[in-house]
């Protein structure tokens, strides 16, 4: 994993010992000098209180009192600094800079083609660093990557509200069934979830009825106020096996990939297809407005789609593996 949580719950405390430019009222020069020397030996040299006592020829309780008085007198100045939330390896930083992303999380080696337990440490770190709060809505897309994440024991999503990003499909494979992905992810992450009872591309009458359906309006409201999103990144439609039959592949020959069924060409421009106006999915504008968006993909077939989707702004952070990262950088 490449982005390490730098002890967000902890604070770095730095001490600095300074000589007072003026005398401290009520304190003799000798006393002030002893306060400074005790503080210097303890905070800057790193001696223990017993060692400071031996060096100054005083008792250990006296050293404790000297250190307390040194803080009160301003001889010891304390500064509290919150550490950086993430630290990336050089490879991860290079990839993040090349793609214009905030952060990249790398699993070791090659994890392709499955997005499963080898990715779990990187995914865990990424989810924790989304800094989600109880009650936050989190949009979850369909696909092999998110279906794999749903099987992981995920922390960082506790008491959030998971909601599907797209409608379901007729195919039986689990990665087509967003409701099932969201349900399993909620079960494994101590989160709540809302189901989306709609096909990815319903008939015209059903699509029209959905616009007045209370449960669908609730899903749309969660899309609007979502603070997080976990999305997969689809590869080229030509030759792709993990795509619903509801999507006419022959109508998308120039599509290099998709995110949440938003298909795009090599320039990141959105592509339409017959009946695409009836697609049940979070809008591109809603997705790009979410503060914490995590793209998830591995493998050579995803290289081009990752590059284009990142540059188009579909996600702000990426989870992938080292092998894919190296392929992306060579491609760029």
C-alpha cells in the first residue's frame, strides 16, 4: 500500500528551549539559568529526569519542578503540528502527478485480473482516508472491482449510508447486481444501505414512472448530497466480456471505457447510444461534485480507460497495483 495514514488521531508535539531576552520577574539569573539548562537537557538532549538530576546535582522531584516552571516562564515553547494525512511512495506520487489525482494507493505486484484480497490493504487505507462520518452518503458503482471490495472487511465506512450508483441488469453475475454489491459491502463494513429498484436501462414507461417514485427520489437525493463514491473503471467496449447485454456494444465502437455507465471516448467526451437517455445512473455532474471519489481498477486492459477517466475528472483518488501503475506511466 502506498498512502499510509499518518496517525490522524495523533498529534506531533515539538518542543523548543529558548533563552529569555529579559529577566523573569522574581527570578534570579542563577535560577533562570538552571531552568534553561534543565529544559535543554531534557527536551533537546533527550536525557531522562534522573539523568538531568545527576547532571545538575539536584533531586529528581526538583527536576520535575524545574521543567514545570520552565514551561510557565516561556523557556520551553510547545508547538502542536498535525502530521500529513498521507505519505506516498515515489511510484504512487509519480502516477498521481501524471494523472492529476490527489492520491494513488498501490497494491504490490500484479493483482490482475481479480480485484480481491490482494488489494485489501490498499483499499482499506483508501477508505479510511476518505474521512467519512456516520450518516454520510456513499455512492457505490457496479462492476468487478466494487464486487470484490464488497467481500472485504472494510473499515472507514462505519455507519455511512451506501447507495447504488446505477440500476441493475438481467445478467446473474454478482458484478452486474449493484444492490447485492451494496448489501454485502454494508454487511462487511458496518454501514447501512439503500436499494435501487430499477433496471439500468428500463423501458420508457418505467423510466417515466421512476421520476415520481418515492424510493427512487430518495436515491437521487442521496446522489446529490453524497460525500463519497467508490467506482470501477470499465475497459473498451469492443472485446469486453463484463458488460450488460442492455448496452449495445456495436453502438459504442469509439468508447475506451466507462464509469457508472457514462461511456467516453479517448478525449473523455461522453458518448450516447440508443436509449442511453433512459439510463438509470448518477449524473456525471453529481459524481464529479462528490468530495471523495475513489476509482478502482487493475490490469493491462484498464490502462487506457484509467488514464482518460482520471483526466476527465471521474475520480480524485485511485486504487490499483504496481504493475498497472508502471504500465500507465509507460503509456503516458
